[in-house]
C-alpha cells in the first residue's frame, strides 16, 4: 500500500489478487517509481498511482523464508536483484536487462548482502558454497572490478552472524567474530 505522507490518504494498493508471492525485502523506491518482486517478476510502478510502468522476469523458487528471501536495491539508473540462484541488473527507466549471472548469493541464515556504492554493487557469500570472495561488480556491465578474499580480511574461528552485513560509502561492515571493517578505498581492513 502507498499512502500520502501529509494526509494519510491511501493512494494505491496491491493485493494477493495482483501478486503471486510478494518477496519480502524487495520494496524500494527512487524519485517517482517504486519497485518490488514476486516469484516471477520485478515490478516497476508509478509511486503516486501504482500503475505499472514495466515488468521484468526474475524467477525465484517456492515460498520465501525470511532468511533466504531475494534482495532488491535501486540506484538512480540501475536496479539490482539477487537470490540464492541468480543475480541481475536492469535499467530503471525501461526494465531492460543490463547483465545477469547464473550464480546467486546468500548469507548465514540471512538474505544476501547487496550494496550499491559508487559505480559498484557489492555482494558475495557470507557462508556456504565455493565462492568466499567479496565482489565489487560494475553496476552497468556486470564485470567484477574488485574482490577481497574472505580468508585475507576476515578472521576465522567463527561462522558469520545470522544477519546481514552493513555498509558505508567507504567500508563494508562485516559481522563474523565481532565487527570487521573492509576498506573499499584501500587496504586498511
């Protein structure tokens, strides 16, 4: 549902008749557009009216458990989605797919980290799977521009905490043994 911030008046609503399974953690908005996902698609709607602007395929499987729900983030030009099976980026204006990866990411009993910082989107496994790198992926091309080996910067001895990491413009703030700061501008981890 969307409400007018001043009057509290209901502007529009989507119900179970409009959606298969609303993906938790997928609601984002920028300027005059709102974005969300269900099991099959990403939806871009007018923030004031709720009318569809575009839809793009991004299939996920089954009902969402809170800890492995797909994640959606949006910047001024690009929207990025990640699930445990795939990752993809789309143009905010028209929903055109910019790039995709057949590998997804997820955390330790938590959804995947997904941070847009500058021209890079940062993600990576915080548990399970073979990939143990933190990746800085070009927002528009999908090319990996930077990576940090988890073994190099995060001390061992404990699995990751059961929640997502955080970020600032300069650091990824990781939660393994305590709070670890990954320096995105240099090597002062």
